[in-house]
C-alpha cells in the first residue's frame, strides 16, 4: 500500500500596518483580511501588523501584543507593540518564520515597505511582493510629495525596483507603477479579493421624494465629502446622509461642518464615525444609494460591498468600477460635472419602489458577476505561494 505524502504548504508573511480587528484604515485592511480568507487552506499565513487601529492611542482589545495570536484558525497574527516597534519585529519575524514569500501591503510605509526592502539581503531567499494599494495614483502622490519622490528615486537608483514583483489590482494601476518605477518593473495584475456576495439581497422600502444616502470613507479631501454636501444644497425633497468613517483632517472636517450648518431643513446629516466593517455594511444596507465622489480608488471595497448587498452606488469615474449605469448598478460620473451628480440624486429621489428595485437587482448582479469572472484563489495562490508557483 502506498502511503500518502503530505506536502508542506508554502509560508506567506504579510506585512500590513493595520489588520483586523482594525477598521479605520478601510480598504487596505479589507484587502488583507479577504486574502487570508481566500488562501488559508493553500498557504500557511503569518501576518505582522501593529497593535492598534489607525489614529488610536490604545491597543486592540482582546489581542496579545508581542506574541502570536491565532486568528480564526486561518492565520497567525503578530501584533507588534510600540515598544517593540514594527521594524524590529519584522527582522526577528523573518528570521523565525523563514517565509517563502513576503507580501508588503504598502508603498511608502517605513515599517511596512521601506525597511523590508532595504534589508532584502536578510531574506534573500524569499520572493518579495509589493502591493502599492493605489498609493501611486496622481491624487495620492499630491500629499507628502517630496518624501515619496525621494523614495521612488532611491528604488530606481538602487535597482531594488527590479528585484521585487509589484502587485497591481488593475491595468490602470499597472501603468501607474511602471510610470513611477520604470517600464521594466515586474508587475502582476490580479484584481482585489473582495468578500463573497450574499446569494440574495433585502429589498429597501423606497418612497417618492425621499432619499437615504450613505457615504463610506475617511473624512479627507481625497474622499471628497465636501462635494457631496455642496450637492445637497440643491435637493428640494427629504434627504438624509449617513457619513461612516474616521476624520483624518480637522481643517477639512471643519469645512464640512460649516457646510452642513448652512443646509436647508429638508436635509439631515449624521456622522457615525469609524465603525466595524460589519456595522458599515449593515448601515449601507438600509440606505438607497452609497455615494462616493472620490478623487481616486485603487479598488473601492466600500463600492463593491454596497453592490453586493443590492445598494446602487453614485461614484466618480476615478475607480475601476465603470459602466455601472448600463447594468443598472449605479452611476460613475465625471467630477467636473456636478450637475450630473445632482441630476442623478433627483432621479433616484423621484423613484418609487418598483423602479428602485430594478436598480437593487442590477447592483447585486454586478457584484456576483465580478466574482464569476475572476478565479482569484488560483491567481493569488500562484502569486503568493512562492517562486515555484510563479514559474509554472
């Protein structure tokens, strides 16, 4: 009788500034969590991350900092404390884990990308993957521009950009990477791994001349909340807006609050603040439209998750989610045409239940189609399973 042979799973070390149970960093956290959910049966996953959420002073409740934590039986998470400092924890973890692949979920984080790349000789046998996560978009490059340019110049001058593989989630991002790091940069394009959409959605009650909006994103100029608030000045029917996400710019928040103070009585705005992803999805599920006129999204997890629960979206044309109106899943509009955004808000506000239900169905179908069109488990296993996987 032939004895079965157990093949060891390749080991992946994922470096991310934030991971579950964090939520304030938004999409990058969802990207990492979804990857763990997708790959844990094929790859042995270790995650090195910080011990607190974005902007938080206290560490996560219920986790052990400076030790390995079992995450739902799917990954081992090392939550590095401030005393340990993420950088030192990285060097120790690489020596201890000896990963086949190191996945850096950042482009400019000192501990999540810069230090690992500069100490590459320590983990020379590991395949290095860098996921810029939209940080090379022209809109994102406008902040801290000088420091970012210095780092990118160093990558090209030192040749490090030719010794790693860059993970782009769209062809547009692939071009952004090559534009920033040279035409010879090695780029693999695999769409983001979102959650699996539920098989059905819950119909939302929709009355004429009544509209419930949700905005999901950081209160930051890039997410463009002020644009939404200025649109609401011209709405004549009853409209409410729920804003979900942390504030990252006190000055921008003050501008938004001033705009809200001048809104007419038929408009109400509620700041829900940062909430868990599950809470955010629940709140979106009770609204009629998720609105996000962003200046740029690498993927847009909040967009996908809204579609997945049958809520149409009204977004800018600066995301991978295009031609939404064709599918009756929502609208993607030019930010230079605010009157188009306003026209759509009036259009949805005037809808009754039967017409609105068609848009709910279209939104849900669009999310399901995304899943059907991409064999993400196979693609990510090939990318993150080690050098041998990429050579196949």
